[in-house]
């Protein structure tokens, strides 16, 4: 577990220190080639085009999610696409050429399946499988030593009945 935390620290350091330095370097390099004014114009144009693309792809991802839910399907692909469009949109609206390129790859429909697969594998490696009834207090499991002989859900016949209120019992006030 501590090895994972150490790796996460390096990744965060790289993202929060390395990425802005890389972006600054790229903006300076582009500015030296095409000039400061054109570089600023290109960054603004980049953000505007990115916002348009994110709006279109976000609406498409939302429609796909709604359609899948309306059919009663499991929207795993649609949720992953929505998350990728959200992250990609954030990157596209952040000034910089490297983040714009990565954001565009996350948002565009022809490159998104690659990142969806990476996202799926990353999440699957972090999930802990739990089998039904494997934790204390789960249905069919004894939650304490005194409950060992007590039946749990599904372990006996179901007795149907009605709840009857006692008007003279002050503890039976339900606030009707």
C-alpha cells in the first residue's frame, strides 16, 4: 500500500509541477516561431474550438447514456465516455498546447475508445471483488456471536402480517 502512495505522489508531482513547466516551454517555443500575438490568438482559438467540440460530444454522450438507461441496459461504456469527455473538456479549456492535444484525444469519438480501455483497466485493477455473504453481518452471516442461531434473510419461511398501532402506547406515536 505504501508503494502505491509513493507512486501516486510522484504522479501528482509530475502533474502539478512538470505539466505547467512543459506547457510554459511549449508556449515559449511556439511564441518564438510565430510571435507572441499569434500564440495568444492560437491559444484563445484553441479554447473556443475545444468548447464547441466538448459541447457536441458531451451532448452525444448524454444522449447515449439516456438511451441506454431507457432501454434498461447497464451504461458502463456511456459513463466512461461521459467521464472522458468531462476530463477532456477540462483539459481543452486549460490554456496550453499539450493539455489541448490530450484533451482533444479524450474528447474525439475515434480516439476515445483507446482511453476508455485504459480507464476500464485502471479502475478494474483498483476494485476489490466482494462475494455475497463474505463480510460479517451480511445476509446469511452471523453479525455477532449472539446472532449465530438467529435466521437471516432467505433462511426460512416468510411470515406476512400487518402493523397494528396501539393508541394507548405513547411510544407508538408515528406522527400521522
